[in-house]
C-alpha cells in the first residue's frame, strides 16, 4: 500500500458542462455509467477510486450550478475522503485558478479530469511520485501526451493567471518530464456516450491508441 505524497493536492476537474454528452442522452456524463453496461458505477466514481490515497488532499472542483452532481458528491464525500471546491467558472483554466488559490500545496497539484475513468491507479502513483516543487509531469502512452498531469508549486503564479477554457496547456509547452506509461487510459476521456468502453474493453482501447 502506497503512502500519500507529502505536500501534494489532487484536483479533480468536474465543473464542465459536458454538453456533447448531454446533447445525446440529456444526463451529466460524470454520473453516467463508466462502462457501456448500464449497471456499471458512475464515471466520476471510477476516476476518484484511481486517485485514492495518492495525495494528502483529494479535491473535486465542481460548478455551483450543477445540483445533481453536488448531491452525489455530498452523499459520497465521506466514504471517498474528498473535499469539494465550488466555483463559478468561465472554463477549465478559470476553475483551476480558483482551486489552487483555495487549496495551496507545498509540493504541487496533481490535476485530473473527472471524465477520465480508465486511468490505472498505478499510473497515478507513478505520476505523483515523479513530482517535485519545480517540475511539470505529463504521462505519455505511445508518444501521445495524456492526463492526469503534475504541476509543481513553483508554478503557482502561472496557474493563478489562468482564465477561460484553455486549462494549463501553456505551461506544458515548455520544459517538462514526460513519463512513459503502458496505460492507454491516460488518453481516453468521455465526451460522448460512445466513448465508454465495454466490459473488459481496455484491450480495444490499446488498439485504438495505436492507430495514427
């Protein structure tokens, strides 16, 4: 069993609208089944389980305007040992800026996307373990950069300056540590219902990620 990384805060970004998913099924994708089978757990639950015990704090960043998600988080906060950061957001970058201000961390922030439930727990542990106060860490699968990403505390000012929906992409255009992982889950998010995998579908995901 791994120990939480000292001074690390994991931020799960869950404040988006998920409009492409809603356009097809009229449901919050984070509360939809994480697999194509309708009886599988919610997307966000699978994401949070992979992050358990990795950081000193596990924070879900959610919109004040999403009552269904807030109700779900309220019901599961204790069992999952999560904290809630409520934001009024103009996009991912704006949400991240508010979150790092409210949740300072001496080592830095592990920034995960709530709609990426296929990341393996061991991948999260490796990313967190590679983080320092100074560096930026990005997972890579077969040459493609993915998530979650590590941002050292030295980059606090740059994170606070973020706005809009661009996230922290500008930060990752400079020097960083690319961590090669045998995990296609670091590339797969869920934007539409058809993005969900069938039971045991990670093998098909590996095939998809191999196609140029």
